[in-house]
C-alpha cells in the first residue's frame, strides 16, 4: 500500500465527474529532485498547492509547488540558491487500459484509490530546472590557463599568447648573445668543450 506525504486518498471523491478537492501542504522534498549540479535538496521545504478533480477517465491532478534549488554555476562554479516554482498537470486513470497497445509507460494509475504525486513532481522539477545552470546569463566562467573567476577580474590576462609554432624562436631569444669581439673560432671551441 502506498504511503508518504505525497500520497493522496481519492476515496471520498468517488468516481463522480466534477467532484473536487484542494490541498495546501508544506512537505519535505524527496530524494532526486533535479540533477547532480542543480537540484531541490532532499529534506528541504516544498510548498504544495494541489487540486484533484474527478473526470470520466480518472482523477486530474493540477497544481504548483515552490521550493529552493541549489547547485553551482557550470561556468564559474559559484554557488547558486534560487527559488523555483513549477506547475504540473497529470491524469491518474481509475483503471489500467485493458488493451496492451493502449498502455503508455507515462500513464499513471490509481492504486487502491491512492494517488502518488512524487513521480510527477520529480519529472516536473527535472523538466523545469536547467541542465547547465548559470549564476547569471553573462557569466564569463573561469580562466582556462589559471582557473581565476573572470567575473571577479574582467581585465584578467596572461600577456600576449604565443603561437606554438613560433615557441622555438622565443627560446632562441632567451639564450645569451656572445660578445661581439669574440671570434668565430672561440665560439666553436666553446661548443667543443661542452
């Protein structure tokens, strides 16, 4: 038998189209409400507003919930903590379709007149939250060379970039130049000593 804060009993509504019930609840968030980098933390507070309405095929669950989503920016790794409000609407069938071809894996069926809202909320959160959250739309990210956060220092630079094909020339420029009065024979004899 289903149980938990997101399980609602529809027995009182019967199967009379037009019957309606509303709920306003504050509950603790279940696990896995989002992505690894951005999610509603397990155990955090969720404000739920729900309307259950009986129709011919089943119970139509419509509502919104508000929570705090936390994570980190995928560009600069700064913490993100934002309020999110997500709307949802889902039909819970009274009975599973008798024909296997009509069955859809997305169909939700009442179990002993109990409606489990947790999978619907989890899907709604995953669809509402960005997969790649940003601390701001214009976040420049991190410096690819040293990892400094570019938003903190917009003028950040490491000098002029050198084309790798010319890097051997820069090594020659760093070698000491022999004095002008040294003859060629002295230079070759110095090389032979090494």
